[in-house]
């Protein structure tokens, strides 16, 4: 069974802290994504990666960075957490290109609260 | 740029009844994929159903079916015989044929009334 896991379900951090959100997939997918989900705004793409060491900005990259040193792992980094980054963070992965398996598989999400 | 619009932020349906969730999208492409994802409360987002734009036949998965109107750029989800476990946030999504990024709508929260 395919699986995307995220390091924490709930996280509480203080303003100014450096925060790492980890995502691991076991499906050997090339593509990985980080979204944030806020009420009334749906899912907004922060960053994505097509391959190891490759990254592309999504729609709302400001205040975030990412790291992809291994194919199975995609990390989201908040260099200096702020209260407006309180949100649900979702990681997803997908195989490249088109075809029957082009859906994205999601992790359970990390609910981050920044105080 | 492509956009996906879900005009119903919330809906309610009586258990065992049928409900239709609306979705429209905007694109200039002719080849693309459309999805409905389900996110139950405090649970993982999962794919409900997928439609390839080149297929005229509407996709179905058990109690879930779509009404795909390509000319109208409409992609609604019909849930028949609604069950309590269908209560969730539903997201409509679009993927262009040359893209790897999926574009999501803002979601529709579906309540099932016992």
C-alpha cells in the first residue's frame, strides 16, 4: 500500500524559531509537493520538486524553503516562524508525466501553530 | 492561467439521498485530467474519482459519478445513497497534460444528516 508520512501531526512553535517539516514517501515518486491548507482558501502550493536537489517555487513560497537531498524525502523549512504561518501543511507525491498513475498521494498533514 | 472554482462552500444532504457538488474550471488546453479528492475530518486526503478529458464517458466509482461537460468546462460530482462516512471536505482539481502541478478548488464541505 502506498504511503506518504509526515514527521508530526501537531506542532507548536514560537515566533522566530526555525521549523522543519519532514515528508517521506515509499513509492519511488519523482515529484513531491508542499501545500498549506487554510479555511476558505483551499490548498495553496508552496514548493515542489521534480527530482533530487531540484525545487520550484509554487504560488506562496515567501517565508519558506525546501530541501530534497534524497528521492524519498522532502523537507519544508520555516527559517523564522511567524504567526501567519499557523496552518495545516500537507505533503504529497506523484509519479512523473501523465497516465493512469498521475494522481497525487497525500500525507496526513501537520497542523502547525506558531505562538 | 488555469483556475478551478467550487461555488458551494458547504452543503448538507440527508443520509441515503443523492447530492451533487459543482465544479467549473477554466483552461485553454484540450488535454487534461480532472479529479475529485475527499478529505475526511482529521484524516488523509484521498482520490475519489478521476476523469480524462479525452474520454467522453463519465467516470464512475461505485456510488460516486461525475457529470463532465467539456464544452461548458464543468465537472460535477454526484454521490448516490449518501452515507455518514461521506462527510468530508471535497476538492475538485485540474491537471494539464503537460503539467505536474495540480490546481485545486477551494473545497466544498459536505455534511451528512442522519
